[in-house]
């Protein structure tokens, strides 16, 4: 039997459509056995650094760029003995499920309307003692010190709108835009009336258009941020805080915040086209290597999609075009009507 390589495994994830198990790979590769595939995944040690090395030549930097941080849960709700699986809240499922948490960092160039995955971390607090905030802090500093990427600011959701991280971003001379939870305590009166929930504030017509200056509870005395009220739908209103004190447009703020959905696009595309959730092996090392390979596959699909002015979904589904044509010409199973 032949020895399985990283290229072999990534190629399998790229072309397979619905099944991403080691058995399925071996069944469709005469030269590889299930054990050979498993030995490869146990022996290799892929890291986020390798993903950066793969994508760095594609990234087009911009002084107006943004780093977007978020996390996703790889659904393994039917699994009981996979090492990295833990119960955690999934925004996709809107419930607590069993899965593997992955914290990701995407670089966004708004001038080109393009984005690239540049870093990620596996959420595994039982082994490394790190919170999701720790991972974001680490990736943020790494983007500056190691990757040396130009960017203007940081985009993140309400989970990461934490005092220490926000002040750290300010010390780096970067701006942030992040929604606040509805019950976040703020003061708009300079101490006259005290703190109140952000969703209980009253807004004048001018403030609705230009935002208002507030103080966030637990922040240093005198520290101010700009707060904007974004009415996204009849059932959803976001309250966005930014240290960009020159920002005076709710519309512009909404456009900046909309860039953060690029990272949601990355999460959706990896889950739907790379089989990132499809590995059923129990060992943490195998799961880590599988996740890294899946992200490398997305990087390649993203590159080809950009070169061919198509989408990742068109590329992935297009692999079946020749098969469908041949089956329509000469079906392997003939349809019959009763």
C-alpha cells in the first residue's frame, strides 16, 4: 500500500461531495488503506502557521483593512468520545451542542471586497487553559508582530466586546467596531443619572443619524466611546460601540459592521464544501490535522474562485458536471415507471 501524503488527503477533501470519512477515502483510492490514511493523520502535525504560509501570497494588504474575529462550532452532536468535543453554544444551531470550537481570524480588504483566512485556534481550554478571548488577543498581536499586515481596525461580535481586549486594541492605535449586548451598562450623562441598559436609552433624531458619546461601565473614568443604534430589521436592533470618535454616520457604521459577515461566509463555506465537520476519528491530533487540511482546501478553492470569477460553490458542484452528463447519456441505473 502507498503512503498517504498531505496532498492526497487535501485532494480527497476537495473533490469529495458528501462523505469525508477515512473509510470512504480508502474505498475510493485503490492504493490506500484505511490504516494508511489514519497513520498519516496521526503522524503529521499541521498548524495555523501552515495555513498562513499557504495564503500569504494571495493576501492584498490595505491600510483601510480590517481583522475580523469570531468563533464557530463544528457539529459533532452525535459523538461521545472525540477528544476535542465539548458542550458549547452554537450560533448556527441557536442551542448548546456537542462540538469542536474554532476561533478564526479573517483579513478583509474593503477596497477590493475580498477576504482571506489568516489564522485560527482550536478552543481546547482543558488542555491549554486558554479562553476564546485569549486566542483572539494572541492572533491580534500575531497579525501585527509576525504577519505585519496593515489594517485600520478590528471587527468582532458582542462576545468579544470585553474591556481588556477593547483597551488593548486602543493601545495598538487601532479602531474597533463591536455590537454590545442589550443589557450592557452605559452612561450618557457624565455621571448625572448613572448607568442604564443600552437598549433602554432614548435617541434623538440627530443621535440616530450621528451616534452618541457614552461611557461603558467598568471602563476607566472619563473614557468615552461612540455608540450607534442600527435598526437592521423590525425584530433586530444592534448597538455598536467604537473608539473611532470621528465617526459621525450611522450609515457608514452599518457598512463597516457589515464587513464582519465575511467571516460568517468563511464558516459557512468551509462547513458546506470542505468536510471540516466530517471526520469521525477520536484522537485530538487527527481532528486537528483534519481541520487544518479542510481550511487549506478552502484557501485553494478561494484562490481558484477568484482567478476564474466564480464562486466556491460553483467550483465544488462543477466537479459533478461530467458525471451528470455521462449519466444522462448512459444511465448506470435505468429509470422505470410503474
